[in-house]
C-alpha cells in the first residue's frame, strides 16, 4: 500500500502523481480480488468478493469522472 492520498485532495491539487497513486491503489485491489476469485472461494466468500469487485468498478468509474 502506498501513502494515503484522498481523491478530493488529488482533484483539487490536479497533481498527476497523486492521481496516479490513487489509480494504482484501486488497480492493486482489483488485481488481488481477481486473483482470489480465480483461486476459488466458498459461496459466501464469492458473494463478498463480487460485492467488493462492484465497489472497485464503481471507484474506477468515479475516478474517471473526477480526474478528467
């Protein structure tokens, strides 16, 4: 994990580096989720993983709009 940078601060400062750190963090979460899902999970774990994946996908959509 990297140093915490809020999306609001990154948006206000227009810092490309801050935006990159946030996008990389979300991409890392997505990667770990996919790896866990591919490795096999119980039914309950898969439900949680799918909900987390939806949250990651939503975060990516929000970041696209916020960091335009």
